[in-house]
C-alpha cells in the first residue's frame, strides 16, 4: 500500500483523493500532491488579505477577551510595531504594556 498523504494545513490523516485534488475532511482544504512544500512558505496576512510586515501598525476588528485575564481588547484598538512569529497566523505585540499574541484574522492594516 502507498504512503498516506497528510493535510499540509492541519496535519489531518483522513485525506482522500477525489479524482483531481486531495481533500481534507477535517479542515476542507483542497491541495495537489506537491503543495506541501509550497504551503510552508506562507506569509502573514490580515483579515482583508493584505500582507503584514514587522513594525506595521494594525487595528483590531473585534472585541477580544484575553485568556487568563479580565482584560478585553476593544474593537478599533490600534496596535503599533507588531512582530511576526514563526506561525503566519499569529503576531506578537504590546497592548497597554502587556505582550500579547494575536491572531491575524482579527487584525486589519
């Protein structure tokens, strides 16, 4: 039996071939056999699809509760000087003197 292909996005093991593309039922990601290597070099993008860079200023688009704290980051809060992390879906920043990691899907440039 051949080697089982894993999903390059979520790492799911239940990937199936639909005749044209491989499909992951866990995250609904569709890909071709060689897409795994290209997927690793993704760039950080905000909620609108704009590319993010170190030092950018962004705005929070949704009220966010901070886990382990009673702090709430309000919608419209401007965050200056973000730092990109190894994960393209997260950025590191400081809000009110606290270092926080935010998901890029809640930010806009």
